[in-house]
């Protein structure tokens, strides 16, 4: 706790000095921080301060800081570095971390970076790069410790001492045969407390949990969560050990997936302190798309312009129906996108969800239709208007929850991300359904 408070105090001091233009002691204080704290500080700073902080960073920690930055900022800083610089600053990182970073670069630049590395490092990274970024192969680290069943624990201990250090987040070492086929794992705790004259085959866990090399990274994260894993071996189609995945890799996946889901749900790809030009460009497309859908909704209103002209009260009340339907749709959409992202929704339970959402929409529709009906009746002294808006609201809340279910399912069926543009689609549907039901009923019963 005191260490955390010290870091926060240093960051606060650096921010004060940056804003006042006084840079004395900043260099020393900044470079004494943990790389993750520096990365957070950079992400929390406006563009000019980011550039300054990056310039005064010590070369030895640039790679670690880069590794902790968001994908957007990684790409931004990498664009300003040549291949030799990238190779230099990432030299101390683990294989999977280097692969993650250089994948943000153009193909031609990746080749230059790889050619700037040592032969051994290049081969290891090329192996990871040969797999999709969002797969276990793209996530794994090839730096593993493997032993044989017939080795004594004494031999294993002497081998570990010869290594000088073991890879981070190592809680087990892996057991293979002469052909590198994965057989199981040996828990370090068992190794330390067991009689050294025993053989690995006496105490290892046979056929322990493995990760297939082509497994999606979100499935990897779920496997770690379900089995409380700290590390797990990655095997290829032939069952051979090719690498390992550790809990810190999985935490990165969870964080990136959560960040990506939030960005996609809003349709934005910018970071909090993006430049004005970047933020403007990022939002303009979605505002334009929303404008198109607004015109579509307006065209349905135009159909009933004569009805609105004769009963002006309708113009006052119709946004209420559309708004309530839009909120109901967004609520259901959020539940669906989250459930699909967690792998919780499938053929076996989708009908239960549809029935549940229909019932929720119906109950909420009746509840709030009653409230709005009473308010409209009191406000405009017109029972017919109250009944029309109540019926339209029940109908639109049902449309809202059902569109919230079926829109993400439809998007997924055509291989589109359910989180991208889902909000725009469902709100457009509920706007149209709300306007048509409310104004349609008014045209029938009031004219």
C-alpha cells in the first residue's frame, strides 16, 4: 500500500510539473516508476504530454511501457520508430509480448524488425506470428521448461539451477517424451517437497489440462477462469508441446476484450485523450450513419403528417413511445452481446431467453403504459389519447426486447460482430415501430 501511494504521489507531482512547464526532477522520478504506472500516466495525458514523456523514457524500460499501452497508443508510437529501434526496445520482452507489439506494424516493417533480431529470437517470434493473433498460438510463449518421466527429481532440480532463472508465472513444468509429445505436468510445489530420489513419473499429473493451439483467445480465458489456472501447456494437432500460456496473458486478453466490446458498442475506436482530428473522424462516420437512420424514421412520421397536423398533441407525446422502446431494446441488446461474448448463449437456451425477454417486455410495457396513460389523460384531458399511447407503448416495448434479441443473433449469423452498430439498428427499429404504432392508431381512432 505505501508503495502504491508513493507511485501516485510521484505521478501527481509529474502532472503538476508538466502543466506548469517546470521539468526539473521529472526525468528521474518518471523512470523510477513501474512500467505499468508509466503506461497509465501516458494514457491519461493529452497528446503533447504523451510525446514529452515518451521522449524522456529510458531505453531499457521503453519495451515494458510499450507492452502495457493500449493497442491504439502502441500503434501510434510504433509508427514513429524505425525497425532497429523496435528490435532494441522489445529485446527484453517475452516472445508473445514481442509478437503482440510488432503485429501492429505493416508487413514490410515486421520483416525489417525480424531481420534486426538475433537468429534465435527471430525463429521463436516467427513461430508465434505464424498463428492468428486471437488464437492460443498467437497468445503463447515458446519459453517453456520440459522434462522426461524417467528423470529423477534431483536431476530436475539441478537442471533448474543451471538455468539461473525460470520463466515468470511458472507454477509447473511440463513432462514430454523423446518425441516432444505432451504427457502431463509437474507441480513446482510437489517438486520442492518430494524426495529427490523419486522419478518425475512417480509424482507428475498425467494428461493435465491442455490448450489446443487453434483455440480462440476468449475460450482460453474461459478455460483459465473455470479451472483456476496460473499456466497451461499449448499443444499442436499431433499433441506435441509447442508453448505455454500464463495468467498474465489471459488478463491482457480479458482487458482487451472488455475495452474492444465497449468501443464497438459505441462505435468508437479512439482513446480518451485522442487528438481532436482523430476524435472528429472517429465519430463522424457513426453520426452520419445515425443521421441516415434518423431520416428513415422521419420518413415514417411524414406518412402521418396530416394526422399530426389535426391532432397537435400527438407531436408532444410520440417521442415518449420511441424513447421507451429504444431503452428497452438497448437493455436487451447489452445482455445478449455480453452473453454471446462469454459463450453463454447457444441453441439449447436461446428459446428460454426469447420467452423471458418477451415476458419482461410485456410486463414492463403494461406497467409503464398504465403510468403514461394516466399522465396523458390528466395532462390533455383526453381518454382516447391515453389509451392510444398505452397500446403503442406496450407494442413498442415488445418490439424493443425482441429486436434486442434477434439483431445480435442475425449479425452473428452473417459473421458480423454483434456489438458493432447493434445500438443504431435496434433504436431505428424501435423508433419506426413506435411512430407507426402510435400515429397509426391515432389515424384510426381520432380521425
